[in-house]
């Protein structure tokens, strides 16, 4: 996900979509039904659809309210997502 994020920031859509395809082909755990802002997370330019998208490869790289807000999620929903993430 980090490489896809970097490509979007650079404005390199082709590379970003290549990284997205790779990311989607990797195994992961879908966000559970009833997870806050599930539809909104999936609709972002950089979609978050798996638990691993939010957790990141290390705890230091987990999504936070600022990252989700920068991605286009309203702060209130971003706070709800992060709160629910701690419950998983």
C-alpha cells in the first residue's frame, strides 16, 4: 500500500494502479461487515478494503486519523475507523 500511496502522491496513476493490482492479488482479511465507513473506505482513490490496508506492515505504519483524512475520509469517520481497528 505504501508504494501505491507514493505513486498517487507523485501523480503517477499507471504505477499506482499497478501497485494496487499487486496489492489486491495478495491474501488478506476483508474488513468485516458492519465495520465503520466500509463503503466510504472502499470508494477512496486509495481504497482500504482489507484489515492489512489499515494495519500496514508494521505498527508504526498503521493508518491513523490524519492518513485517512488526507485520503478523503471525513475526520469523524476516520476516528470511528481507527477506534474500530483497535477492537479487531
